[in-house]
């Protein structure tokens, strides 16, 4: 298996850990929007290696029992030319802000649970922010980044444990949301119809990463947890069996996968995972096997994104050691 190395890295100026981050392209630049271990929000411009701290207004009143803004799950999108961020924490409901001004755009009712995972994306061309509860049983809400707080966001209920990951995707030309949970539940939701269109057979893992990929010409749902990556058929809800791991893979971090994203390298579908032990792996989804790895961070990796930067496919990883690191996936040679 190939060992790969970051080609760029930068440390959070606060020296805190990175609990989560999301990526946006704004004014021709790639920006990472990060939540640090103290609940503060920062952006990093990897091209200029510049960090900015973004103070955010408190979305709740002091009498509501919340004395400060707490964010350990964050999502970001661009709406009407402005960066909109959404976030919350295990004990704080979701809220949306204008990143530049720090003004609150919308927020959840206090009756909403805390946030387990958040993700930004485009649903049928519309910028949205997904927020999955950390509670049991959890709810998933789809927030319109253009909207105010006049309307309640669409809300879905499923599974029996907290949210491990959420993703915006298209399956069969239909915009959908994929939702993975700690009890192994993975489901696909048609937001327009407001219904679950597929429940997958529960794998014997806590799911911490979900996405979609096209593998051998067929659309597949991807899920990750423990030390495996699985492919699911959205037509049947059945998972394929993971490939047998070789001896090199036997020492895969026992604390398991905590995040995943999907993409493609030279037309070949891949996934990138991060673990609670700081390891990053790139997986060939056609063969369902890891092809490159690195002991990437000294502490947990709780967020990874695959994107294109300067014409090459890269992974961005964020660790509780306070570093963001960039990995050139195009440089990984594997057969």
C-alpha cells in the first residue's frame, strides 16, 4: 500500500483542535470554514495560507439557558454571493449566520435537539444546510440557506441513535439526502416528496461516513465505519461485502473511522476516510480496498473533504491536533 504525504498544511492560530470543517468556493478561492474546540469559527485560505477569525452573534437569548455559542458541527454554502454557515453542538440546536457580518439568519427552536453532524450542499441547485440530531431517536432537518426563520425546515425522523453523517446527492436524477447513524441505519430521503425512498439493511457497524459514487457504471451509496467501507445498491438496499483485507491492513486503527468523503481520481471512484487515531486512508471503491494511507494527525480526524484545487483532486483533513492538511490524490499510483 502506498504511503502518501501532505503537500500543504496550516495550524489553527488559536492552537485549539479542529472539531469540524466544511469547504466553499467563493470569489474564485477555496476556503475551509472551521469550528475549533472552543466553539469559535475560523476560515483558512490555503492558497494564501491566511486565517481569519469570525465572531458570530448569539442566536439564543440569555434567559434560554445558553450563555455562549457552541459549535462542534459546522456546514457552509454560498447563497446570493455570501457565505452562510450553520452549526451547533451536542447540547446546542442549529443556527445559521452570515459569515462576514456574524449576524444570525435563522435558528432552531429550543425544543430541537443538539447537532451531531452538519453538511452544506446544493439540493436541486438550491443551497442547503443539513443538520442531523445527536439525540436518540434523531431527526434530520434541511435548512434553506436563502431563507429566514419564517418557515420550519423539512424534518425527517428515522433510526434509533444519533447522526453519524449526512450528505447531499443525486440518485436516478432525483436530489436526495443520505443519512447515516450510529446504530447502523443508512437511509435515502427524497426531500421534495418528504419521504424515505430507501432503507438499507443495517451493517454491524456504527456509521460515521456516507456519500454516493458511480462504480462500474452503477450508482452506489457509500457508508463507512469501524474499519470498513461499504457499497450499497439504492435499488435494493443491500450492501456488498467488503474485500478481504491483507496483512498490511490488519493494524488499521482500532478506534475506527470517524469521517469519510467520496470523489474520483482519473475517472476511478475513491473514498477518503479519517480515524479517531489520526490515520487517513484512500480507498479504491471499485475493488473496495485501501490503496494509500498516512498517519496524518496526532489526534482524531473528525472531518475530511474531497475537492479540486488548481486542477488536481485533493483531500483536506482536519484534526484535533489543530492542523488542516492537503493531500494530492492524483499522485497516488495504484493498480
